């Protein structure tokens, strides 16, 4: 074995050991960073996207203690009765058989109108909302014809 081969073998061995040490250090850094990112109080400081996204929807729409009281909404179908259902949080809660529907909702509930079985457009209007309900507003209406229409999220003043 000549001098170049000895030097090359020694250099590659040192390089392999250096790469192994680097891989171990990077793996340790990965575990430490993942542990720190799992801490909700440190996360906004370590991840810029968390600050851009804002709070989670559950945090915004979750009722505060004592505010989970049921609220009343009354919806009216304008025109003749039609096979229209009212969905609250994606679950069928009522249907328009007599032209008006009363709902009990909570803050953060998603209200949709399912008019998939309609043969002609139907207008649904909010005619009453409990005191303190900010949205959907009284008088707000949606027109549905063969689709799901979003009436709105229930929010409070």
C-alpha cells in the first residue's frame, strides 16, 4: 500500500466518522425541535406559520364557561312548502313542512340549508334570533336550488 492509499483510507475513515457524528447530532436536533414544537406556548416563537394562521377554529368558536346556553333561531321558507332541510353542524335538524322552522343552536354552530331535492329555487330567511346573536342576522336570506347553501356560523355580540 503506497502513501496515497494510506492517506486516502485515513481521510475516508475520518470523513465517515464525521458524517456519523453529524447524523447523530442532526437526529438529536430533530427530536429536540419536535419536542419544543409540541409545547403550545413555545410553538408561535418557533414556527412562523402558526402566527400567520391565527387561532384554531375551536378556540374562536368554543363557548366560554356559562355561555353554552341554547339560543333560538327561526327560519322561514318563502313561497310554497318544499323538501328543504336545515343542517346544524352537518346533521339534519329540521325540514320545512309548514314554512317555518325553530332551531336551538349554540355559539359556533354551522347552519346550512340543503336544497338538493328542489325542482325550483327556494328562499330561506332568518325571521327571529335570540338576543345577543350577532350572526346570522335577522332578515338575512339564502337562495338554494339543488345545492347546500351556507346560512352562517352562530356568533354572539
